[in-house]
């Protein structure tokens, strides 16, 4: 694809920005992928400047892979599907930004993931990544459950798993619960200094807590009792999100995100019976929304 220059005409850019990274895909209106790129986190609730820097960096990487100049952003319809884009104040600030695209639609990553998973049909998703959120589209109406951010929400997420695991390290240090392999390994990461944990946690972002989640999942697979308990609790939270989406009337559900495959086996049978494989991802959903924004038929 490198150095391939398409006919002049409108291009489409889909961006999926979350708490850990930002992915982008550039395509022709016919659907041909021209380039992809990945950059840093793009949760606008946690930093608008950082998020848009990541978006533009990922977009530039798409252009580079396609062999296209920066100026071609001016003929691009973009859908920026970003974590945090449901919060009114942050969304208003995002809309106020002067972006280089011909047309721009800004929505939440959950909306784009739902569109991609069900190819625009009615359905629901639960994202299990750095954060968690449930989203459903039913007869043209959008329904959101959870996803309010780590301090007060995002139960069952990677960030939640990491934070809860560190909480239990301190419990073990205090003698309130028994040490396990997981807790010992995490304590060693902080040189067995509880004060180091407290200092680190005071400055940590959800992404930082989320980096501890793979250790929890791995130890749960080894039957570490604390790790298994945490993953089971995470699954219960996902069950609750899925149950609420089903109550709204979602005819089918998907679980998506970096931790979805690890949490799915722990879900309740009732939840698993509702699940279908996603037809596409948040990037494909964002491209569908960009296509709709461009408002003309495919070339």
C-alpha cells in the first residue's frame, strides 16, 4: 500500500481512542484500507491536549503508511471515537478544537464499538479494557451503563483489577489477609515498601493501574485465591452491565476490549448465552460513522 496514491476524492478516517492507546485507520470511500496507525492514550476526560496529540499522531502514521502527504487530511472525513466523549464539558471543548479534517464527528469509543460489532444493527456491547462501559443502540436510541471513570466507576476493568490488587497487597502487609503469589509478586514490584505503593497510587492514571491487570489474570489462571476472587468479582460487574443492556431490549450482546477474552470464561451462563461474536471493531464502526458524516455514496 505504501506510495499508492488513490484518485482524488474524499478519504475516511476512523479513530478509536481509549485509556491505553489510540488506533486509527484510513480508507477510501470504497472501503479499501490505505493505512493504519497507533499512538498514545486518547481519553479526553483525562487530558484533551494529550488526546488530540495522539489522534493527530495516529492519523499522520496512517498517511505515512499510505504514502500520502499531510495536506490530504483536508479531504478526509473523520470519526474520532474517544473515551470520555460522553461528558458534556469535555465534549464541548473537543468540538471547539480546530482540526485539520474536512469533516469531523466526535463520539464515544463505546458508540463506535457498538456500531462495528453489530454492523449498525440493534445490539449492545460491554467494553472490558482499561475501563468498562456498556452501550446499546435499540431502535435509534442509545443506552449507556457505567463507564463514569475509575474513581467512582469502571468496575471490572483492567484499571479496577490493578487498583484492587494493590489494595489487597496493603491488606496483606497489615496482616488482614494471607499473602499469595500474586500479592507477593506485586509487593516486590514496589521493593516491598508500602509507602512506595501509596506514593505511586496517588499519581497513577487508570492506564497505570491497568498495566497490573495481566498479572492478576495470569495468576487467576494459576488458581491464586486472591487473583481468582478479583477476576470473579470483575465478571460479576460485567454480568451486571450486560444484564442492564438486555433489560433495555438489546437483542444481542458482545464483549470487546483487551480483557474481554480473559473475563468471558468467568461470566455467568445467562450472560454467555446472550453473547455473539463481534462482526467488527471500533475502527470499523468509526469508519461507518465517518462514511455517514461525509454524506455521499461510495466511490
